[in-house]
């Protein structure tokens, strides 16, 4: 019996109070900003301009080298010092006050809106697994398998645990488990999730994702609580089952994304897994700085035109909702039967400041060199003999051309009945106007959407 997951219900008193709090915080932030502007408009404008200069200079320093980096860092520090030195202390206080009110309002709004804005997902209620098997990678996520004692917890629930040891072939273990299981799952990172999901697909078995990796993007977009790893095991009991898409590069399945260009090169760096932010910051000056060369990544747009080489190509299992490139965003749905394609080209001499500004402000889609679309198949060619590519966080070198395609509805996934049920992208309003209208509906006791 199918039913939509995330079905809207009448909001509780708690959610209505959160909606009131969010609206009051938004109004207070507006009043504080307007009051400061009226009292001393020139000084407030100067403070805002100096803050923007400080942020842009600091981020620009990340993609420059040597003297340019030092000079930009000095500019950022001087701009911050100038804000602190403004005569009217109230102006210096206004900015953090408005920021705090905005953050409080956003947090209250998230609690108030709940899952009401999510598009309902068709899911069928299914009974408990009789021969459930859970494969586990004890090295994923800094040792989450041991941290949450997943092997013992699985056994206590009648789930057969299969722990991956050094030197083991995960696919071989998954194939062996699939031969006698009626539900199979994986506790590990996204790369391991993709491999075991492929085995489940080939055997027609329902699949359980246990977020025991580092970032767990697949679990996030399935609507699981990534912080409550043990709760994911509830999917072996009475659960909701749905079909989701998978994606292929050649014959290799991936569940999240494949990145080429800048981020694929960064993923190849030895220190990436342990220190992602510092590794990215250290690599950007070489990869996108004024003296760097363009990446040789060629492709065609949906209208059949050949495009000039891109610096970043992101191919995802379903389109991502991207505000920034560094976070890779989330997907509203995993069942729309298409790949999401994002390409970014950077003119080294002209476009880098615009790219940094777009990234800083969460407006990457407005950057002139940004393109995105959906397609069932996609091909990337290159003059290189091997192309660096990051597939679900795994660093690979593959021979071009690289052929991608979507596998619509290929995987049966089970999720706990009481899981959050929606990805952040599905819950987020499409704009400030939508958010405010939704909050007023909740305050009035009606569903947000």
C-alpha cells in the first residue's frame, strides 16, 4: 500500500510558536538595520562596504600566491580594523546583532516549517526483513562502526553483520551476502554505498543505507538523520520502501556525483581526506590562479553545441540545488530519472573575483561562467590519456571519453518509518517571499505548503 512520505499535517503549537519567533526575529533585524541607517546612514554604509572588502579580500587571498596573498591579507585585516575604529560604536554592534537575529530567525523557521514544503515521495510500507545482512567498513567515518557498536547492535536485531577486513573485496562479500539475503545494506562512506547498492540492484534486493561515512551525502538526500547512525537500522524492521535512481560512469555505479577539473584534482591530494578545507585553500592558487592553465574537459550542451574546455564539471545522480560549489548542495529528489550537469569556466585574468564573490554570497548560479542542465546521458572528452575524477569522494584516473548515464528507478531503498524523510533542498523555500508566506500559514494553523 503506497502513501506519500512527508505528507503535510496541521502544525502543532510548538511549530506555530517557532513561526511566530522566526517572524519576530526577521522583523527585529529589519528594525535594527533601518534604525541604524536613519541615525547614521553614512557610517553604516561605510561599515558594510568595509565588511564586504574584508571578506572578498580574505577569499581572494586563498587563490593567490606569494606577494599577492600577503597584500590581500593585509587589506582584509585593515578593513576589519577600520570597522572597529569607526567613531560610533553602535554601528560596529549593529552588524553582529542583525546577523544573530537572522540566524535565530532561520533556525526557528526551519523548526516551524518542518517537512511541509517537501514534495511528497511515493513510498510503500513493507514488513521486517527476515534475512537481513549489513556490510560494514570499520575504517569509514573515523571508525563509526566501532563508535556506535554497530556489529553488536545489528546482531541484537537479527541482522547478520559482515565486517570488511583489510584486503577483503567488498563486492565479493556483497555478492556472497546477496545470495542468501532478502535485504542488504551498507554501513560506510558513499563510495562503499554505491558498490553495495549496485549489487542490490543487480539482484533485485531492497537496500538499506547506514550513514557511517564522513559526509554521507546519499543518506542526507534519502532523508536520513546522519547524526543518528543506529536509527538507520530501523529500516530492517517495518519500513518505507521507494525506488531511487542510480548513475553510471562507464559501468561503475555512483550514488552522488562525479567531479572533474578543479575538485577532482584536489581530491587526488594526499591530505584531502584529513583536511579538506586547508587542502582546497592550498591547491586553488595553482589551479585557478592567473598563471594556471585551463583543464582540457570538452562536452556538448543540450542544443548540441561544443563548448570550450571547462575548469569544473560536476555530473550528479539527479540535479543538485547548488548555492556554493564547495558544499556540493543537496538534491530535492532522487527519482527524476536524469543526471544533473554543472560546468564552470574561469577566465584567469578577468573572472576570478566574480567567481569568489558568487561563492561567498551563495549565488554561484549567477556567475557568468556557470551552466547547469539535466540530461539522461553525458559525455566528456579530453586530450589527456587519463583524466582525474572524483567519484563519490573516491579519487580515480580514467581513460576518456567518459560516458555518463542515468539508471531511473534502479534501486529499491528502505528507510525507517520515522526518518526525517526529505533532503534539505526539498525543505528549503525557493525565496524569502515563499518563506515568509509559509511562516504566516503555519502561524495561522495551516500547512506551510
